[in-house]
């Protein structure tokens, strides 16, 4: 059974149809990239998968571990193992980072019928993960994403991913707003999280991210459909020729 | 060891030893319904009060007769029939719940969430219980320890008999009997409350809490509290509890007076969670409270911290009169309204002394169809040379059917005084909510986290044990308000 199966998915927001029948299957241990021009429906796809309010599925299905998630709320999908690394991580003024991270980890543990994590143990756990991502203690003490630089926000997303250990990670334009050095740190963090148990969907506009996070498959999204799929060389093709000519809607 | 921890342990010991204590059912004489000079005489006689106290009450009553209820607050208060109220030892009405089965299920759910034991649930919900925890014994334990430090902490009715000079000197000196409609009513009919006296140079060895005070039943309606901190003394006082309390008495009109002499500091913290009524507000408490502190001495300090989540209607402005040179007044407030609740709350900082400083941090959270108003006065008088005030009022809206209002009044009669006011209004954004949900937090937990983040500056002013409970409480108060 595949980890994620998207079947003929149609979705709309505010009465505007955005996704016009997407089929995509991701197996455990696989990394798939979705590339596409602006307005092709990339972010919409990430929100529809994660169950954001206002994104209405009008046809098709999304199966996680063979089970439809369409009736599940966003938080249930999160606890079921879906993780979205946000393109624009949201600031939560006054909400302490440690308290937030711990609440998220505990929500998952509760769901799994396990004991909540002890505070001291948790701090150790976070520090260990944070170190590899170059996140300093000071940043962990600040409110969630408040006053973080673009690069810090993205590293913080990866930290959350490392702590929550999702079965499916969706990375929405994680490379946007990153300079070369930050891109390297974030990519290394992501690569460390690649595992035989985990699937990843990497959404990006540019090929450069895929030099660092090398995908097993690349899909081109245009006009709300996947117009072409291939191996990592497809990304290079796009880099050379642009999106033009890759599909009727592109 | 922290004083509060000791306090809790001592209670546990005492409750363990006294767990078989039963309240004997003593038949009390009851004053008739309604208010008259005779009823006031009856109350005073019942309390074995001296003549001067009765005269004081009667004076207040005569003022009250000539006064009218305040109508300037942004509140919709249904008319109150003052002749339909029991002012002394109200008998249990037929409407009082006979078992928990008759209590609002929402209320019971909240008790469960807060982890309140069944017997205590019954007490809070106003259900008659056979065996209640004997508070007299506990209080006695504490009073011994306090007595060693020279601190007096007792029911005000006892203070009137035992320490008449102190009571006579200070009661009504901060909130005069004729101050306002509700304070005049309270002055005429108050049945009990707390009295605290901290002598010169004494730092009170524990946090004082009403929970440990010997209290008669049914005295919550017209409470009267007086706290006096002599030179260079310190006291921290906690009022209320996080559990929503039901009360048959719909009208609550308390008066609290604080007096801080030179270099003294009083920290007064409140968690108010009276029953807000059902979703239409029916059965909820009207909480019309007058709280005022006088910083009489130089460098004295009074700090009010309040977390207001309960009551159907709240009318409350804990204030400071900053008379002493370099005296300090602080007001930290979180007011949460949901459902049909209405709150008009804030503070008054009256600067009289040179170099006096005040800080106001108010966080209002409105949800449901509620209305939440911050109303505050900062007044710099002629002698308030180089005085300063900083005010920050933040409102957070949850949903789109509630109201948040900020009404600041500023008066400056001294050109060297500085007043700063900052105000913001915001909403819990869908972005913030989705971010939390995606991480696996359910909606209630997400809202609670975001709102507690919003209130953080105030919550950190609360004593530790109170703060943890209050955080939980804020989350619970906002349940079902999103989505």
C-alpha cells in the first residue's frame, strides 16, 4: 500500500476551481518534487492535502495509508502523520516556542495512546535537534516565529518536522527567501530526515532546491493538472527551457 | 520552601485531620426580604457590632436611598428589585439545585476539566452537602503562624469587635460610604469579608488567600475587605478561585479598600469566575465591585492583577490614589467575555504626589456575542510634578459577533506629567489557527495557546499556582468560540 494516493483530485477556493484532476502516488521512502509556474495550484495542493478551511474538495480522493482523509480536520490529519512546512511560517506573539513545540509533540503522543513527554527530557530532545540546524538556545526561548529572519523561520519549520516525525512531509516552497548558505543548512536538515519510512512532497518553483534535495520523481503542475512526470532530469529540463511548452495550460 | 507550597501542605494536613468534621445545622433567624433601617439594625445586632458601626451603616443607607445606579458604563443591566433581595442569611430557595443532576451540564463539564472533586463541585454549584470541609480548623493553623509575625488576618466582622480602632480609622477612608451607588449599598448591608493588618516592617510570611479565611456561608454577596500595610511592610493577597461558582444571589456588590503607608507594598490578585449564566446569560451573576487602594506613604506601591472570566455583567475598576511622593500604582488585567457576557472594566490612576508612577496593562478578549469594554482614567493633579503613566490596552476579537471597546480618559493639570497610551485591536487570524492545527493541536488548545500568548504580560504578574490555573481557565472560557 502506498503512503499517499491522490486520485483525480478536484478542488476549489471561493468558488474558483483550482485543481482539475490530480493523480499522484508517493510510496514510503520516496521523495517527489512538484514544480510549476506561479498560479499553477502548488500552494493550493499543499493546503488541500493538509485540510485547511476554505479549500473545498469537489471530486476525487486523498488516501493516507490507504485511508481517505477527506473527512478529517486539519489537526486530525496532522496527528495522523501529515506535516506541512509552511512557505510563510506564522508568528504567534507571546506563545513560547518550547511550550508550542511540546504541545504539538504531546498531541501526537496522546493520539498514539502514549505518555506525554517530560519537560526536562523534551528540552534535551529539542536542543539535540536544534544544534544540527544551527538554531541557538536564544531562538528557542522566543515566541514562535516572532522576530525570526526568513532563514530562521525555515529552519524552525524543519526543527518541528524533526520533532514531530511525520510519515508524510510536504515542503511548500521551503527555498523561497533563502540565501545560498541558508538553503544549504535547510536542505541538509531535510536530507537527514529522509528515511525508508517517510515520504516527502517537495513543492518548488525553482530547480535549485532539487540540487540539494534530490527527488526520486519530478512532476510538473500547470493549470491545476500534472502535465508531465519524470525523474530528476525533468527538473533540469525545466531549468533550461522554462515551463513553456510543457503542457497546454503552462 | 515557597510560602504557598507550605500553605498548601498545611491545608492538606489540616484537612486530613479534620475530614470527619460536619457542619451542624444551626437554625438561624432570618431577616425578611427587602431593605430597611430595621433590617440593617438586625444585621448589626446579629454581628454584635458596636454602636458606631451601626451608625455608619445607617448613614450609608440614607445616602444610598438618595442615589441612583450608574448608567455611564457600556452595559445593559436589567432593573434590579432591591426589595426582593435577602440581605442576611437567605434561606435556600426552592430553585436551588437539589443534586448535581439539576445543575447546568456545561458547568459540570467545566468542573471536570478543572479536575474539581465531586464534593467540592456540589459546594460550588450550590447543592446542599452533608459533610463539608471544616475551614475553621485550617484557618486556625494559619492564624497562629501569622500571629507570630504580628499579622492580623480575620473576618471583618471579627475585626470590628476586636480591633475597633483600626477599623474605624481606615474603613471608608479609601472608598467613602457615599462614593457610588453600589459602595453605599455595600456599606449599609455588608455581612462579611476579610481584614488584614501588616505591622511596620513586616513581610507577610505567606500569600494570604480568602480560601483559608473562616467564612460564613452566603456572605459572597456583599463582601467587605480592608487591607492595611504599615510602613515598609509587604503583603500579597489572593482573591477568588478558578472554579466557576454558582450563587443564588444574583447581585454581588463588594468593596475592597487598600491602604499602603510609606515604603509598603500591597499586591492584590483576583481570579473572578462567577457563573456567567447559560448561553443567554440567564442566571448569571452581576458583579458590581468597588476596589480602590490608597498609596498614602512615600514610595508606597499597590499592584492590582485581575483575571476576569466569569459573571454575566462585570462593573469593576480597581484603582489607585497615588498620594505619596514617588508612589507606584499598577493595574494588570485580563478580561475574557464569551456568550452573552458583558464587561465594563478598567482602572483609575489618580496622581496626587510628586514623581508618582502608574502602569496599566489591559488585555480584553471578546468572543461569542459578548461586549468587552476597557474604561480607564489617568488623572495628573497639580502637585503631581514629573509623574508618569504608561497605558497599554489590547483587545483581541474571536469571531465576528462580539464587541471590544476602549474608553480612556486622561486629565493632566501638571505640564511636567507624562501620559502615554497605546492601544491595539486584533483578531485571532485564520493563519495562526491553521498553523497550530496543522501541528496537531486541536482547536481549543490552539485558541488557548494564542490567547494566553496575548495575555502573557499580565499572567506573569500572577502568583505561580494561580497563573497555571488561570491559563487553563482562559482556554476553557473560550471553548466553542471559534469555528
